[in-house]
C-alpha cells in the first residue's frame, strides 16, 4: 500500500505532470492492486513511501523517505537516479523482489541514511535483494544502517554491487543462501560486526577497502568465493580477523593487504580472587573446516593479540586470581581443511598477547600466578588430511607474548607466567606437510614472567621458544626444503624469585613424529639456518635459570633424511646468575639432534660455529656443550644415524655426541672430538679408491682384480673393468662405549695375470677417504725404430726421425742411432740421446751413396732393446743438380699451336720431372710443372714472341738452377698478309711507270718476287722498303705506248712467318698512246728519270739551299710581263725510304704529260735517297728540271716536293715549312712508326690541299 501525500507541487506545471504519470501508470498497468502509484508530490520537499511498489523512478526532486518497509514487486523496476537521497525509519528495509537500478556516479552519489537519529534510536534496516531480484547498486553511500546491502540467493541474475561507501553499519554487505554476486571497489569505513559476510554463497569480493570492523570478511557454509586485492585495516575484537572462512566454505584468498588487526584485551577478574579473562585472538587470515584453501600473495602486517586480564586480589584472606592468558597472534591459520596451499605471502610484525598479572596485595595471602603469554605464529596449519603446502612465503618480525607478573602475597608471592613461543611456520597434525622456499627471520620468544619480588617466594617463569619451522606431529611424511631461517632468539627467563626462569630455546627446524612406531619419513634438505641464540636464564637467589638451547635441526620419532643443509652460528643461552650456589647451566648448542630415530641419514650437511652458552654465576659451574651431531636413544629403542660427507668448523666441544642406546656411523666426515657414552657406538668409515696402473704409472690395468680385507676378512674381492674401483666403503675405527677408538686393520692388493705389482699387499690407513695406487713392476724392454726415409736425399745433412715406445712401462730412457754404408755389414753408432715417443737425429753423411739406419732404446727401469740386426730404413744420398734444355724452335711459327720438345743435358740420366716455362714479354710463366714428358703441344694465347726454357728436378729432389736466358724462342704469326695499296691504276700512264705494291705486314721478299708477274714479258728490278712492307718494280725499259698491262701477285707470296696472301692481286693499267711524228721536248721527258737515276744530279740539277737570312740575288732579266707562282703538284713521301704517301694536283692538266710527272717523282725519290740523308731536315731544297721548279721541304718524318709554275717561287718556301710542321705536330704518333698503311694519305690530304690553296701564307 502506497500512502500518497497530496498537495500542490512546488514546481510550475506539477499538476500536469501528476496527471500524465497517473494516466501513464494506468495504461501500462503499473498501479498496485487497488492503489495507484503516483508521481512525487512534495509539499514539504519529501516523498514518503511504504509498502509494495511497482515500476518507479526516485529522483532528486524529493528526499525519499521510507517510513515503512518498501518492496519492489516482482516484475517491477525501481530506478534511483544519481544524487538522490533516500532516508528510512529505524528497522525499515528496502526489499527488492523485482529489479533495483540504483546507480549513482562519482559526482552524484545516491545517499541512503537514517530518517531518525538520536540517542536510543535504532538503525534502519538496509537494502535487501530477495531471491527473485536482479539489478545493480553502485556509487551509493550508507549511514546508520543495520546491514547496508543484503543479497539473498539464488538470484536469476546476480546484482553487481560496486563503488559504494558504507559509513557506519552493523554489517556492510551480506550475501546469503546461494548468492553469486560481485562485490567490488566498495569502501567500508566502520561496522560493529562484519565488513562483508558471505553465507552459503559464491561471491567475487574484489578491490574493496574495509576499515574498522570486528572481522573484515567472513565466509561460512558451503560456497566457493574469491577474495582478492582487498585492503583491510583496523580490525578489532575479541576474535579479530582480516579474512575468516568457516564451516565448509571454500575460498581463493589472493593478493589482499591486511594491516592493523588488534584483538581486545581480557578483562580483569570480576570478583575477589577470581582469574583474569584471556586476551583476544588476532588473525590475518583464518580458514577452518573448509574443503580446500588457497591463500597466496597476501600482505599481512601488524597483527597484535590481546593481553590477558589481571587476576583479582582477594579481598579477604585467600589466594589471588591468576592472570588471564594472553591471546595468540597469527598471520595465516588453516585448520581442519584437507587440502591446503599457502604460497607467496608476506607476513610481518606479529605480537602475542602479554599474560595478565596475578592478583595480589593485602589481604591476599598467596599472590596469583601471572598469566601465560600468547603465541605468535606466522603460518599455522592444523589437522589436514590430504596435503599441506607452504612455500615461497616471507615471515619476519614475530614476537611471543611476555608472561604476566606474579601477584604479591602476604604469605607467598605468585610466580610469573610463561613467556610465549614464536613460530615462523608450524604444522600440527598436518598430513604430507611441505615447507619449501620460505624465508623466516627475526623471531623472538616471549620473556618469562617475573615474580612480584615482594617476599621473593615466587619463581621466574620460562622464556618462550623461537622456532623457524615446526612439524608436530608428522602425519604421512614431511618435507622441509630450501628454506632460509635466520635470526631466532629464545625469550629470557623470568627473575626476582628464588629460582630464575629457564631461557627459551631457538630451533631452526623441528620435526616430531608420533610415538607410534611408524617413524614417519622426514626430509630436511638444502636449508640455510643461521644465527640462532638461546634465551638467557633468569637470575634467582637460590638457583639461576638454565640458558635456552640453540639447535639447527631436531628430529624425533622419525626416519629423517637430511642433505646439503647449512647450519651457521648457533649460540646457547647464558645461564642465570644465583646470589648463592647453583648458577644456571648454559644452554647447549647443537647442529643436528636425532632422538629416537630409525635409520636416519645426513649427507653433505655443513655445521659451522656452534658455541655453548656460558654458565651463570654461582657454584658449581654446570657443563654445557657445543655439539655438531647429537644422537639420543633409550632403553627400549636404539637410535641409528649415518652421517656422510658432512663438514665441521668451529664446533665448540664435540663433532659427534653419541648418547646411550645410539648407533652412529660417520662416512667420509673428518672429525677430531667425539663423545661416546657407555651404551653408545660410533663407527667411522671412509671411502677407498683403488687404482691399478701399468708400470708407466698412469695407464689403468683394465680387468685388474682388487682385494680389500678388514681385520683379515675380505670385504671386497672384485674385478675392476676400468682398472679403477672407487667408493669402497671401509671401516677405519670403532668407538664402542668409549671415546677411545679401536682401529681396524685394512689391507689391499691387486692381481692381474702373472704380473707383479709394487708394494702389494699393503696395509692401508683409512683415517681419511683417499686413493691407493698400485703400479705394476716393469720387466719389458722398450721398442724403437727409425722412420722410413725417402728413396733419395739431396743433402748430406738431414734428419732421421724415429718413434719409440715403452708401452705401459716406466718410461723411455735413451735412444741410439746406428748406420752402415754401401754393402758394409758393420753397424756404426752415430749418436745417443734422451728418448721420446718420437724425435729425430740430425744425421751428417761423409759422402754420397747408399745408407741404412736402425735404432735401439732403453727404459728407466734398465730394460734395453736388443739389436740392431737389420735396417729400419735406407736412402740414397745424391747432391748433384741436373741440367736440361728446350730444343731449338724456328724463328717463326704460323700456327697458334705447335710442338715444343725438351731433353736432358748431355750426361744427365736421373731427371724425374721437368718444369717448362715460357715468356711472352711479361716475365716467365709456368707452362708445365712436374711433367715427366719431353714434348707437348704449346698453344699461344696471342700472337707474338715466345721464349722457352726448362728446369729439371732429379729423383733426389735436386732442382736445376733456372737459366738466366731462354733456351729458344719463336715468333707466333698467323695473320695472312693483304695488299693495302698498289699503283699505277690509271690509263694513259707513262711508259716508264713505277709499279708499287704495299702490304699489311713485312713480307718474304723472295716469295713476293716469285709471285709477281706483269703481262707483255716485261723485265725489271725490285726495290724494297727497309721493313719489307713495300715493293717497287722498275721496268728495264720503256713500256709499249698505248698498251694495257696486267699485274698479278699470286697467293704464293708469303710473309716472314710463311703465311700466304689472303687473296691474289690482279690489276691493270694502260700506257699513253704514242706521240705524233716529229720531235718535241716533251718526247724526251722519260730520259730525265733515267739520267737522274744513272748520272745523278750532276747532269740535270742546279740545286741551292735557301736560308732565311737573305734571298739569292735576282738575275737581271729583260722586262716582261710576270706570272704569279702557284703550286700545281705536290708529292708527299716518307723520309726514311722515299715511299710515296700521297700525290695531289691542283686540277686535271691535259697539257702536262703523266710521263713527265712520273719522271719527276722518280727524280724526287732518288734525290731523297741520295741528297737528304743528313739531320738538317729544317733546310729547304730546290730542284730545277727544265723550266719546272720543284721545291723540296724536309721534316722529321716527311718529305714534301711541290712543283711550282709561275714567277717568284720564294713565298712558297715558308708555306711548305708550315705545312710540314702542321702535319707532324698533329700526327706524329702515326708518322713515327708508319708501317706503310696508306690510310695515312687520307689523313694528310686536307693539309696538302690547304697548301695548294695558299692557306699557309698567314
């Protein structure tokens, strides 16, 4: 029933909105039965609600007040908008059967609070999601509420509850009966009970911040929850716990931070003489009766148990009350849970509660005893049936509570309460306990309580123990592996009474089995245990308290296996002083205690610095001990323990203390001070390694038989396959009920076939593990031999190498080299030297010839090799060098491949191989190396000159000195010659023509002349250029006029290498027709060259040299009309041999007979050969033939003859010189080595034409 409050709305248009809501609700069918849910009407700024509601929205227009329980109906949705305020009367709830959408924002929290406050006013009920409800609740604040949010399951879609703040509540969040919600990122500031309560539900509790609760998170009844990444602070109650899991709940507790858990102190005794109440328990994580538990990566800091309350004094004559017990503090406790995993947690700063003081003071006659203190445990696992794994945790800074002070009495003072123990990790009745990889450090037992000291009749109490890891009792088996335990200190005993309290013990690892005859297996391996100090005994008037003990590892009622543990720096506690007699006994310090153990074993454990505690002042001084291993049995059970490969350093008194009914065996463990009680037994055994060697002292005798006897009885008689038998366990001595040992006599010997071994048999001292070496006696001589020599040696000095061996003998001594020469049978000693397995002698022979060699050796034992009788090797000495040559080759070869032969020099008969080389102008190159042939076909890579030589090597390896020059050479030329130019080719040639043929290369003159023919049976002579590349045929007489002649050069013409012409030459020319009858001067022009060739210049020449100084004076002539001089013809010739390079004419001159030009050329050529031989080539010559003037200029390589017509030829002199210089300056590289190639004519033609045109005048 919704009670609507009517009245005008405070906002404009409210009535219209009201009507719309009413109509809308009616249409949608959202009105409650019989009553319509209407929109807000807030005359006072508040909207009041009670009873069932349909779909609605609460907004910020009103403050929504629930004056009775409000229920969101099934199928309905209540939406509470950000920034909305909801208030409720005491005990009023918001029940959700449908859907609640109450999602504020970081800037617009939804506020849930109490509508009525004041003294005695109860809290409002809170929000409750019933089993059918869905929705979400976020960014809301709750204040003065009984339970901020409650979720009942199973819900169809679990509500998501996040980012809410609980300011003050009885319980922050509660999840009941099968809920599966997510609770994340909420903040709880203060509750009077649980911060989060989960009952029979599976909740994901993540990243919440919880402060000021009695138990921050409580899980109970079946369900599987994850509690992760929560921050828990300031938990306080009688049972104060950060996270608590009970009664069948399963939890994965991971990565939470728990800090500041403080239990409440117990109250004092309420009535006269009554006891004080016990202090509260403080726990970081507590799991009890869960199916399984996983607690990992949590940080737990500052867990402080409550102190016990003080006992009440007796208000009448009677005893005072006992002080209450201090509460216990623990980081993680898991109890009655079958399967436990505790991993990677960091636990520190735990303190047990102090015991309360005993009641006392008049009229109390007997002061009350001080309360015992509360323990501090980093991790405790109790009663697990399957397994308990505790690994990789860090536990540091634990302190047991201090015992309470005894109360003062009028008759007797009360004694102090006992100091409490501090445990790093403790397993109690935990099956398959496994503590591995943990760090436990800085543990201190609580101080024993003092008596009040008023009468001095009460006693001081015992100080608390500090134990790194404890397994009590062992169920199944236990493992303590690779832990680091450091800085453990027992609590001091209490003082002020007749008897001081005993100091607390400091123990690294204690494993205590049940006295049930099972002797459960216990493994303690690879642990590092250091800096353990027993507590100091308390001072007393009649007796000081005993100091506490310091023990590295203690095992009782078990079958222990210890291995590779390091135990370092143990100090027993000092005894308490006494003002009279009986000072307290100093505490014992013991590396390992094995009490009532079956077949215990320790391997490779190390014990260093074990120091007993000093006795307290007051006679007599009581003895205490620093002990390495302490073994304890009793009359009904004998303890047995084997220690192998242990090491001791700075052990105060005894490395081994063997009590009565104990049998101990020391294996390969050196010690010097044992203590063996009358009913104890200590057997000392060590390992013997026996090596059998051949006489060399290092080669094993495989298959040797090794026999070891102990007191005349074979304890080992076996064949050693490798000749080395190790790990023979031999008894050295036995301590039987005494500190004096009885030595065993050990003998050893080695046998192998019929061989004898030195010092076999022999007595063997087995006080330490060691190796005994047996070496065979050497009776066999060594062997040696010279190594094979080559058949020939080419020096009289060479090394003779040898090998030698003494087998497995004592070793080589000396070796001797023997030799004999020729056919001699007498061996000659060459030298003796120290022998090695291989080596050499530097042998020197007197002469060439045949030599044999052998060696003999002896060894260090004096055995000598017999001989020699036959040689080990031989050689021929030959020091003469051989000679050879390549047979002569013809000067030319016209094939790229040709046969080359070579042979020994006369008298040389022992050549083994030849190296044949050739030189093509760039140095000698190997052609054939190491060949045994005397001929081969050489293929030239290119044409050219090839020289050859041979270098012989004989059978002894002597090598011929290479000759400085070649043995022979040849010129490889395979290019066939061709004609590059020929003349004349014109018609109307002169009857005295110059027939000239130029070739591409030098020719065999005879073959060319034989291959030459001219038709008409013309005879003549041949003229050759100096390089045989140009030939000129001069007919013996004039040719027939008007006749055609054919010139033939057959392919039989060859070059110097014999290569024939590539193609024959055939060409024709014709002579001019005969002149008409009658004589003319031109008819005799052909005589000019003949006369010039026979008579010389005397008959026809008027020659003059022109110089640049002054011209020749002109001959006076009659006045006449002059004609300007011009060049009509130019002949360009090679200076060296007069060969015509180019003839150039100004124009075709039919009035000038070609015979005249031919004759003129012949005269010029002859003049060049005879008149221009000197070096004054800069001069210019002039030749006059009839009325023609010929100016002849000479350069370094060229001769230029110019026929001048007209008057005054002098200006042409300079132009001719310029033309020659121009050509030679630009084409010197072609002129210098000109080989007759007529392509040069084309190159020089432009210069000649330039001259004819008079272009060189400037």
